[in-house]
C-alpha cells in the first residue's frame, strides 16, 4: 500500500514525546517566518496604503496555533509530566518561567507513559542486544 510509506506527521498530535531539538527548531522557524511575513506584508501595506493586506500574517499565525500547542504538550510529555502542565503558564510571571524551565529540561530516560524516548537512549532493547548475537 502506498500510504504506509508516508511518514506520520505530528501536525495536531498531542500524544507521544518531542525532543528539545524538535521543539526549539520549530519555535525558531516560526519566529523567523513571522518576522519575514510581517516585514514583507508590512512593507506592501505601507506602499499601497492598505493595512488590510496584513490579514495574511494573521492567517499564518492562526494556522500555527494548534501545531504549536501540540508540540508544547509533546515536549512536556518528554519530561515525564502531563500535558496539562501547559496551563501553568496562566500563573502570572512565575508560570511562564516554570514552563520555560520544563521546555529546557532534558528528556526522561527510557520509556514513560507517553512513549519511548525520542532520543533512543535509556532502556532501549535494540542497544541491549548488540554484541549478544
């Protein structure tokens, strides 16, 4: 079947785990994309004197809300915590700092209740079998 060869995407997948690298590269790409979109369409809007063209940047921002939230939840899962810890960001000042610390925390070794370690370290049966053949 052709569809089995297509790699599974995590567009709106709240299950599983995400490495720090995946999380921070996604954040970097989106930050740069938003800056470029705002500069390009801001310049066009200024030249044409029609600020309504900026709605294109709003469409992009709306389009990345769900993937950003899903990735944040998977990143929190990777540290061994429930995705509901994302709501800690609602606590003024302290919540956002606490969430940032969680994002920077290393992966939980081995398998946790959200899946295998995406780094492939820890309790990996394949690694344990090397040299025993």
